[in-house]
C-alpha cells in the first residue's frame, strides 16, 4: 500500500486538486508541503493533533514538512468557522505563543537541515507594502468569487470586517512565498480552509504561469479536529500544565463508541491490518479499543512512562480503587467554606458556574462517592479526609482536591 493509499484508507483525505500529480509526489517522497498553525493560544490542542500526525506520517515516507506558524496572519484572524471576530492580540503575545508551539511540535516532527522546517509568516507579511500588495496580489482575486467562499458566506449576515476579509489573500500569499523561497509544492489544510488554499494555488499559477506546479489537498482536519478539541470544560491541550497526561488519557478513553475506531485509524500509527480486525468489536471490546486509543495518543504526546501511569490510574478508578496518586489534583484555599459550583470551576471540572449548576442538578456530580444534587452545597474542611477529597463528574471523570 502506498502512503497516499494509506491516507485514504485512514479516512484522512477529503478532496484534492491534481490527484495523479499529488500521488506521484507523496508516494515518491518528493513533496515539500506546508500546514499552517495560527498561534491563538500558548499551546497546541487536540484539534491540531491530526495535522501533526499527518506531518509525521509524510516525513516518515521521505517528504519534507514545513510548519508555518502564523505570526502574521494571527494579527488578522481567520474568519473560517467563526461567528464573530477574534480578539486582537499583541505582537508580544503572538511571539510567545509561537515559541510554545515550536517546543511542542518538536515532539512529533524532526527539524533540521534537509528535514522539516519551521517558518513564521510574520517574517514577510509584516514587511509588505500595502499598495504593492493591492497591485501585485489583490489584482489576482475576484471579490465576487471570494464572497462565494464558505468561510465568508457564513459571516455575511452577522458582519464581516474588512480586516478579516483580507485573510484569504494573506494565506494565499503564504503559499506563493513558500513556493518561491522553499520549493513548497503542496499545501494541506482542513475542509474549512479549502477556499483559502485554492486561492494560493490560483495566485501561483496566475503570477508564475499555468505550468507552475503547486497543488492542494484538504483533509478531515479542522472539521473533525475542532470537534475533537472541545469538551464541556474547554479545550484539551497538548501542554501537560494545561491538560494533565491523565486528563488527556481520559479524554480519549471517553470518546463515543461510534468514534473510537475512526480516531484509531486517523490518529494512531497502529498498522491498518490490526485496526481492521477491530471493526467487528462490540460491547466491552469497544472499551478495550478506547483504552488502546488513549494509551497510543498519550504516549505520542507525553511519552510512554506518562501513558502507562495514566492507564494504570484509569484502571484503578474504573475498578473502584478510589483515589490514586496519578489522579489530576488541585490544591485550593477554602477558608470557612467554598461553594461546590465555585470549586468545580476552580479545578476545571466545568467552564462556568452555569454549566456546573446544570451538572449538579442533573445528578452528574458526586463528592467522596456521595451524589450531590443541591447546587448551593458548600464544601468545608469537614469534607476532607487527611486533607483530600474527590469530586466525580459523570461516571468517568475524577478530580482530587487537596487543602492548600
């Protein structure tokens, strides 16, 4: 099976341009491709995970990845999939986030001479002359065609700022620039990036002639990844200081029955032959599949030791072993007492008091194995044993709270 066939079999490829040429490039290790990451936070999250795994797969097949950090495009903000405009970030914040991204990416991709490259589009976008961009780049874009793009259509009713309207042009210019300076001949992105990516391909061909070989491919990247990346408590981060290895493990351990094999195919490096045998699994076997998924992905992100610790902690909790040293833990100061809702928000079991109240009222919260249904409940020092207590959300999410 070729690497391209494997990407198809794993459910990664959604649509492509120039499929025969793309196959030839990828299968023969001739692709120099880029994927963009806008640094809107100080950590990558599981929504980026599919892109990182894809880069790793293609690098293993001899292709050269370019990780494009959007230090310049982040100054504008991608309107794709958004119902409102992103908050404006300072240059200092963007640079800090870029530095954090690089450290995390190095766990997946091998950077260096003749290997993967990391570039920041701030290096060229921030130095562009506005009038020059209008003449040299803007003239290649039809406003009518741009407004037909999904990334803009869904924002027209609420209002699309002129700032965001320029995002497609900036992203297209990235591909044009990388094609000229780095020999980049292929770009990857999620379904919601398709219009932006076609803009880049068209810009190259209009500026450099129809014989310029620059191609695009989209994956089930952002549409699936963004869905994967969110929980009731917010994003699931790759930074262990924001999402512990245990919580990361539990996130994947708790995926739905209908999603587990899809995630194993897309995100793990297990052989397809092994995964195909799981297609007939049902009932308790799906729980085994979920543990395999959680272990493999935690090992990729946090290393084998942390993955094994998380697996053993999860097994202990499922077996009713109660508190465990590897359970995610938060120390709090409660003084004369702290409301349960406030505590749930403080330790990250709910993103807001409103969500915490809903969970409590629906009977989804227990304190020290005792269900609590009163949202006005107050936690006091008397609820702690040897300075510890455990809050459980649902059946599978546990959090240990200690007295600070």
